[in-house]
């Protein structure tokens, strides 16, 4: 299967209501500044159905049970085409602790290129992992396998941690290289001073 067309691209922006009817702006912001943390954005077909209940609750539980969820401070966000009242009932009945958004007009679905499932009866169950810089790093579309999505996010977050660690090492290495070049340059300049003094002394002596 070809990779999702938005992989390695900035996450699209959109604004739709949350389960309380308040406008939710994506990517999330605090005091007008974009939140700098990874995001697990999952699209599910229909609130209250068996698979969607299980998936939503698995994300809820992962936020308190999975070390990598806590360590990375990942922001979980759920979206479906259900109206606000149904989303509110879903959130309250399942004690969901993260934003759940209502996308009746498929604004976010279209922005993220989330289409119909293979049979065409429902929207595809799709999850995106977005890094702290707002870049979409990976996605999973698995409508029937609702249990695969939290596992996918765990794996993707682990890869983000590895990539971040490698980037830090490379940045540190580049800094040391610059410092070494500066030291070598200073040493070279210092070694030229005696040579210059020697030439001056020779000229005066002559």
C-alpha cells in the first residue's frame, strides 16, 4: 500500500466543535501559541459502536498506563462525523479524558484525506502521529482492526524518540566539530607568530 500523501508534510489546520460545542482549533494552541508536543489524531467511524468504544477506551487507558504516552506527553484527539450531542454522550459514558471532536461536514476528514472504508459503508478508521514540530510522521488505516491503533501509536512514538535522540547526538557532534576547527585555527595562528618574529629578527640583524 502506498504511504499516505501527507506523510512528512505539515499537519493541515481546521476548526470544528468539540463534544461541548466549543470551537476546537487544530493544531492545538495555548494562549495563541501552538502546543509543542506529539499528537495522536484518530478518526473513528461512529461513536457508541462496539469497535469505536473499544478503540476510544484503549486510548484513554494508554494515557495513564503506557509509559511512552506519559513520557512523550502525547496529545490524543478523537474525531468522528457524529453530532455534538452524541459526542458529548460518548465522552461522558466512557469517561474519555481527551478532546473528542464533531466533524459532521467532514472538514477534518477532507483536510487529512480520510475517505471511506473498502466496503464504502463507513469512514475509514485512521490514525495519524504528528511530531512536536507539527509534521505528520506516520499513519495507519485499519477499519476492522480497532485494537491496532494504540499499538501503532506506541511504535510511532518510540521511533520519534529514537529520531530525536539521534538528532541531538548529531547536533552535539556538529558543535564539537566547529569548536575543534576553531581550536585548530587558533593553534595555527599561534604557530605563525614565532616564524614572523624570526623573520623580523633576521632582517634587523642583516
